[in-house]
C-alpha cells in the first residue's frame, strides 16, 4: 500500500483559480453571461426532473395503496 506525504508542496498544482467577474471589460461580461446561461440551463433541467418525479410519484402513490399489507 502506498503512502503519501500530503504536507509536501507539489509542483504544478495551482489549486482553485480566482476569476473576478466584476468590471466593465468585455471578457468579464462574456464570462458572466456564460455563467448565467449555464445556471439557467441547469434550472430548466431541474424543473423538468421535478415535473417527471411528481408525475411518477402520483402514479406510484395510487398503486401503492393496493400493495400495502
């Protein structure tokens, strides 16, 4: 079994990057727009999943009453 010294500084590992979205420059506005688009797409997907789960729970809850012992 291999052991690793996690306290040793690794070369080439930068860690998380800080990206500042503020400012009036074009690239920051593009990054912010892209991030907003990704969040909106994820929201739409989660809404669709919630609708499907609600429909599934309605069909399963009516059939569950007959299976109870």
